[in-house]
């Protein structure tokens, strides 16, 4: 049975097609999960920035006339466009808060980091099990870059929690580059899958 494996059977099923196809399947799922995590993060950012918009608009609202007793005078005027906008943004923020995007993004990012690093290393090990060597090239280097970017983006979280806008912007930039690398890596990944199907057999 072991003769059907890629190298010679020293590592058993670790050299076979089954585990070789686990890596592309998992990474495909992680790519979609990366996009989902990014959406959650962007929604959480919206929760924060929308409050800044509201605060700036409130500065434009004209003071309301009051009686000597401190009671607001009803002059019968309709709300100004600024006040209408404040109300709309306030309602939008209330709806966004119901989504619990902060915790969901944090949890998604943690899962992505754990599974991503595990599978990145696992992919390299699987190649070595099957062939006895690694193949320096775009796929390997892009994968290494993605793994480093995951770690770097996660390392910014403490500063982000302390309110650093620089850390938040850098976190977004790193993850944007990560997604671009992920997309760029897909064609080379497909080429490798085709080679796996050509040169390996089940299991």
C-alpha cells in the first residue's frame, strides 16, 4: 500500500494525497474567513467613527433658547438638517451596537491567527513529507508573508485597545496587504494542487 505514496512510504499517509489536499481546502476557507473578519472589523470601526461624526455635528447645532427657569422655549420650528442627521446617525449607531462587532471581530481574528499559523506551517511540512524538500518560490514566500502579517496585525491589538489611532490604521493596512497577498497566492496554489493530483495517489 505504501508504494502508492509520493516519496517512498517512510511517513505513511503523511505523504499521500489526502493530507496534501487538506492544506488548500483549509486555506481556501481561511481566505473567506479573512474577508468575514475584515467586514466585522470595518463595522466595529464604523461604530467608533460614527460617534465622532455625531460629536462634530453637535457643535454645529444652534443653542436652544430657554426661559429664566431653564425650560427650553418651543419656537415651533422644525429640526434643522444637522439635527436630523444627528438623529439618523444616532439610530444607525444603536443598530450597529446590537451587532456586537467588537467582540465578534476579536474572536474571528484570534481564530484566524491560530488556524492560519498552524496551517501555514502544516503546508510546508506536508510538502517536505511528500517530496523531501521545499520549493522556494512565489507561493512559499507569499505564504510566509501572510503568516508574518497575521502576527504583526495581532501584535497591534494592545495599542489599539489603548486608543492608538496609528495602531488601528496600521492594523487595517497590514490586513489589506494580507488580503492582496492571499489573492495573489491563489493561482500558484491551484498550480500546486494540480501537481499534487498528478504526482500523488490516495490515500
